C-alpha cells in the first residue's frame, strides 16, 4: 500500500520526525512497500554491488583462516618434529592448529565486521593464544597429558607473532584495495547538516575503513545542495528510496533529527531494501571495546566503560618494564656508541635531563641523548619569535641549536632510547601520550588535561601518525583517543608501526 501524505505516513510523532520538503511522495517505513523498486544506473547490476564489499570481506576472512592454519601447522611442525619425529610431530601440529583456529573463531577473529578495521582482529589471536596456553597447561599439569613444553613456550608465541605479521600484511593489501575503490560500502549519511558535515569529513578522510560516501539526506530539501563536498540526494523522508536507487549498502544516521520510533521504523524499511543501518552515537572517539549495549525495559542502553580494569593496568606495567629491560640489553651497544658520538662532537654531557609532567601531573626527570648545543635553552627565547607556534608547542624544522650528530639521532629517534630507563623506573610507559613540558601543561585548556590520565609514552599514536608534522589540535586528538581506548593489543600494534615510522623518518626534527 502506498501512502502519499504526512497524515498517512503514521502517527503524529513520525510526522514530526519526517517533516520537511521531500523529493518523493512520502511512504510509510512500516509498510510492506516502503519504496518503489526501479532500475537506475547505480543499482542495475546486483552482482557488482556484492563484489563491492561483501565478496571482498568474505575473501579477506577466508585468506585469514588459510594463513593462520598454514602458520600454525608449519610452526608447530618445526617446533615438535625435532623431539617427536616428523610423523608424530605433524600429528601434534595438526591438533594444535585446529585448536588455535577454533579459539580464534570463538574470539570473533574471522567476523566480517572486524575485517581490516580496528584492533579486534589482532586481539582475537591474542586471546586465542592465551586460552591455548592455559588449555595446554591444564592438560599437562592437571590431567598429566604429555604436552610438549617447547610447543607451549616457543610454538604458541611464534604462531601468534607470525600470525600478527601475516594479518598486518593482509590488512595493508585490503586498505590499498579500498583506496582504489574496491571492497567499499556504498554509504548514505542521514542527519542535519552540521552533524552530517562532521561524519562526512571524518569518514572521507579515512577511506581505508571501507565506507564510500555517495550522498547525504537532510531534514528538508532546498537548504543545501551539498554537504562537505558530497551531494544532497534527498530529504530524510526520501532515505529509503535513495538507498534503493543508489544501491547503497549502509545508511549512517547522525545527529538527533531521527530518533525513537522513527529510527526503529527506518530499520524495518532498510531491512526490505537490503541495506545496513548504522547509528553514529553522540559520544566521540570512544572505541567499541568500551561500549556495551544493555537492553533494559524495552530500551537499548549504551554503557561506556569509564575506567580500565586493574588487571589490564598491571599487565601493561609488567609488559612495559619487561620489554624496556630487554630493549636496553639489546640496544645497549648502539646507545653507548651514540653517547660517545655526542660527547666527542660537541661540548657538554651525552645525556640531557629535562623535567617533564607525567601521570596525574607528577613531575619527573626525563632522559634523552643530547641533540642540541650546550646553550640551547638560553638560545630558545631568542628563537621563539622566528619559530612556528602551534597551540602550546614551539616547532622549528631547521633548528640551528641541533648538532649535526643530533640530526641523525633525531632522524631515527635514537635520542629517545634513554627513556627506557624512565620506563623501568615507572615514570613512563612504552606507549602513551607525548610527555609534556611544565609550561605546556600550564597552557592546557579543559579537556587537554585528560592527556595526563595515563603515563606518558616513549611512542604513541602521535609517533606513528606524523610525529612533528602533526599540528597541535591533531596531536591532542590522537592522545585523547589513545587515553580513552588503549588496550594491550593496541599498544603492540603501535609498537609495530613505530618501527616503520622511525625507519621512514617523516616528521622527525
């Protein structure tokens, strides 16, 4: 049944939600015919629509399963064969591989929703590896099953590490495909112009997430023809018909214009149109692991985890100290050589000490290899007028205070290595916000103080996203995103990306 008036569209509340001038005759989203089926250039090839994202995501998951299986089999055979023979070792490796794949599957590591996006697909193998170790330890020490210790201590960690590398490389390939326009979801944004502008800009700036914004539906036609460079395709009342005509895969609802029963009815209509409904919450920069939907009294309550679980905090500190100690042992010769070069090429000590602000505003002495001339602090005031001020930061790409050796050390972040001592002392962490100066903290406004909620880091999102090339606002945004969403797997991913950023040298000055 086709309904052509606001009065026929439904109750008064629905009319209020869908008021405004529309392009198409209004149709009830709750009816059996919420849209008119018609062929358009965009939806005329259903096969092409499937290839656009569903087939690519399905292939991504299949490749992930194959890679994890091969890695688990090969690593297991390599670890077990020397002690148990090729045949028995191969059998044990097959059993271990099957267990690992099953645990990753139970942890959600192969879900289409995590394909190539976010830390979830790295967290799932980590949880699977931990669960596998616990299962094998239970079998060995409680049930007295002869579980090879080499597999527990060496095999499982190797499977996890190599699997992470393989998944990272697969993700990079998927991101390249998405940048070329393959494997993306055709997306229509719905909402008021102000809210839609922010969503369009953020998503368009990150195409590797897999959303391609085709257009926007606003409350009423005639107010704007485009939003953030994307065409206005219709009014909110037109969204279902626009979705069908454009062959859209996803409808993103933002702002408060659509809510309550109208949003519920829209989900009914989109289910008939074969598209997904995604609601953008008003809370920003909070990752999925901190959000839980609680159905209560017919409502969907969105719970936000406001504090990190203490076991995770303890594990992070133990991991930081352990990895920092190992890094000092491995990089000690390089650090010593760099210190000798600093001392031999310019007057002054090799180690530079500076007071920085740490967790909850506590002050500590941070150590670095000296990369500037001895009178750098005295010359800073004279350079303030000629340098670049970005927020509370002072930047100068060609700072004359930096020594020739210092430029090399900064290029590869070798000057930061003494901060490993700060990590062992508990002043810093491996990953966290950039440790600020006292005068920077004094100039902080309101929400920026949130950066001090966790320990500052040797590296962080700012390090892997551009280093000194980032402006102040972007640096703050990245630091706050980390503070609100950090996890152990996120830390490990940042550490992995730090190596690439350091070798690339971009933004180091």
